[in-house]
């Protein structure tokens, strides 16, 4: 389920909020029918639940564990790149890790060096 970037983006948008299909489609930049198909798969996997209000269907995450799973998956993916992950940057201030990742890997971690 999380191997598809559109589904991950949909789940990310649903963290801490409930949204209608058209709003989700606008936020992820995909056509509503495509988003509906992705949401159906997420619903079958029990990652999201629905609520109908008139003709609109609203989606939200199934529970707080799904939200945690999505956050952890996205944060873990951000650690795979060469830059400091966005979630380590504090409101535009200097990142918590000030050394570029490729440089720190080349030099080795401080724990692996001997004094």
C-alpha cells in the first residue's frame, strides 16, 4: 500500500483531519476518479474510513496507529537522501545536524574513530 506515492500523499493529507474526495484530489494534484480508486484500496486495507454527508464522502485515517505509521514511513524515507531531513530543521533555524551527510559518512561517525 505504501509503495505508491499517491497513496502516501493521500494518507499524509489525512493526518489530523478529515477531507472530501475533491479536496484530496486538489491537494495531491490528481483527478478525483483516480483519487477515489486509491482511497478504495486504502479503505480495503483498513487504513482509512469514510463518512457520508449528503452526496459527499469524507475520508479520515482509520486510527492513530495509521497516522504514526505514515509519519514514521515518511521520516524514514527522508533519512535515505543526502541532505538533512526536513523534520530535523527547527522552524527555519540551523538544522540539528550541521554536517552534510556525505561528508560525515566519508569521515566516519565520531563513535567509530579512536582517540
